[in-house]
């Protein structure tokens, strides 16, 4: 978390401050913005890999006081306009497309303004999967399911306990009861209550029309800004079939117990 403050140079309202971020994910909060802020993302990876990276930013819900631009060789492209209240909107661009230039907008009282956002650096292939609108709604092929089992941030066997729809954010929240936890990158799925059941939430697009139903599914997906996002989710009996067929042919890309 980086937290510069405009009050440190309020008397120089045209100042441009530079911030260097080394982590692959995190957040920045600019308190009382004045002047401008240049955000330099310098991940601890080889510069040769930069061309394969995508940067995504998600403004805080109450972020205000500055415009956020994509800057390259002096040219500015507006990403987020001050006052834009698009809920949960994520803005992505290739690392080689430029850096972030944040310019404060004129304010009568800067002490009431804080500009902030979360950011993530990821492989372009992963970013493409997360932000292809049709992907979460399209059934995965057998090959895609088997690959998702190997590469996803979480893999669980579970059932849909409930679905709540968030119309404003155009998302659905799937409340999952976990029967078997194969893998999770973050502790999204946790033991709850005295019964000792594992539960968690997975988000997907509202347009996918997910509804509660009987039976077990194999849920896979990615972590994105601290939330589990749905990837491939076949019925568990279908996963058992495709896993056995691939294993019999020696074609399964990784080993995982299908039970």
C-alpha cells in the first residue's frame, strides 16, 4: 500500500510526484491530491517479461479528486474520469502501453478528497480469460476443464447453496458449500460454524443466469482483486468421466484425485 499525500506539497500545486511500486499486486491511496502523481510499476521480474504483462486497476468506490490517465511518451489517454462511479469497474492495459499519470482536479477543499485504486499485474493470457465477457457463460470443453484443474487459483468440489444477484454491479454471487477442497490460492473457502462445513463465495456475470440447483459441481477459477471469479464449472459427474477418459489415454495434463 502506497499512501502519498498532497498536503506535503500543497504550496506547489503544479508539482509532479513519482511513486515506484515493486509488488505484483496492491493498492495506492493518494490523500488530498494536488498536482500530479506518476505511478511507476517496476515488478521484480525480468524486463524481458514486461511485454507479456497486463496491468489492471480497480478504483475504490469512493475515489475522488483526480483523473487517471495512461501515459506514454508524453501522450495521455483518459482511463478514469474524476467522479466516475461505475461500480466494480476494472480497467486493463498492456504493461508496454504506458504508465499511470494521476492528475488532481481543482478542488475548493482537498482535505475531503482521496484518490485510490487496487492494482494487479498478471500474465496477458490470464487477463484475457478474466475479461472476455463471454468466457464465464460459455461451457468449457473437456480439454479446457482439465487444463483449468491444473492452472486455476482454486479447484473445489461443491454445491450451490444460494445465488444472490447484484444488479448494480451486473454480477451474481454464488454461495458454495464445499465437499472437497483440492486447491485454493487465497483463503476464500473457510470452515464456518460449529458443523465444521467449508463455505465460500464465487462471483460471475449476472448475464450468465446462474441459479441454485441440485448436485455437485467442480468449481475452478481465478482470484481477482481479492475475489474468486468463476472459470470452468462442469457437473462433477461429467468431470469424473472426462478425467478418467484422459487418464486412460495418458492425456491428462496433471494428476488430481477425482473423488
